[in-house]
C-alpha cells in the first residue's frame, strides 16, 4: 500500500519525483534569503542553508504525509467497506511512503554539508532515530485526523490550514532558542516537532546546536501523548468506519 501511494503521488506529473528535490530546495532558498540575509537571524556560525535544510527534511516529511494520511480512510472507502483488516494499516502505509522522499532529501542534505564544508560527526549516526521520531509524530497526528475525517469532513479543510500555519510556529527557517523569549520557550515546545527539528540540527551541525533539553523533553512528551491518545481514539472508532464512510 505504501508503494501504491508513492506511485500515485507522482502519476501523470511532468516533473515526477523531481518535485521531491524542488520543494525543499526552493523553500530553503527562500528562507535563507529572507531570514538569513534580509532579517539576519542568528545561525551560530553554521551555513544558514544547511541549518534550514536540516529542519526542512522532517518538516516536509510531516507536512506532505499528513495531508494524505488524514484523508486516507475516506479515500480507501471501497476497501474498508468490503474487506476486514486492521484499519491502522491505511494511515501507517501513507506515512511510510514518506520515507522515500526523506531518503532523497537526506542525500541532498549530505551534498549541502559537503558543499559548505560541514564536518561529518558521530551524531549523524543518530539521524535514523530522529527520523523514526518524525514518523511517530506524523503517524500520531495522522491517526487522529484520519479517524476524525470519517465523521467530520471539515478535517480536510483544517489540515491544510494547520500545515500552512505550522510552517511559522515550527522552527524551520530560524533557530528558535535564539529568537523566542525565555518566558515563552516551554509554551513553544508544546509543538512536538520542536524536539525532532532540534535533534536533526544537533546531529548535522554539532554541539553548538545541542537541544534545549527541558523543551526537548516536553516536546517529546507531547508527541508520545498524541500517539497514545490517537491510537486509542482510532481503535475505539474504527468499528464504525465501514458504516459511515
């Protein structure tokens, strides 16, 4: 099912999987010029393009797969109404398809590190762990929205709004610890993607990007809460999917 989602995503597109490269690269260029050159946001001596792309990798994974996973149950109505199987497979397969794009983006990130002369560090070995964290955060939110979308079709309008707004409240184009006032830091870390992005930057850019550990723990805790409650809600409502969808 994940392979099917990958094929359908780029079917009958002129550029095909080239969009996987164009989207993060163009976004990185905009953020680098806007925040790094014009606004002159701090980057702690790191190349702004690398700092931004390290955050774009998990963000693109989240944003691109969330839109599809939230609508996955409705889109699979024919299968759900005819065959019984664990319904969680459907949103999980959509999120799994994001690993292909993440792998391509990871190659681009390594290329940027070589181009800007960023040293390879042992922390890079932890990148798969943070990529797995990205999967679970995306799957948690996707489980919530895919279950809610079966009953409340307004969700398909809410999700694009969340991803557009989330681009700015998630520290993708800036280093949040140097921008957000101290009294707001823990509130800011209620965003579960903060821990993921901090982890990616730490792995890529080294000790000067060590996460703010209290906020990291809070962000990780919110992600775990969303995962547990999302799975519980999905399991409690999936028995009605075939009747409603």
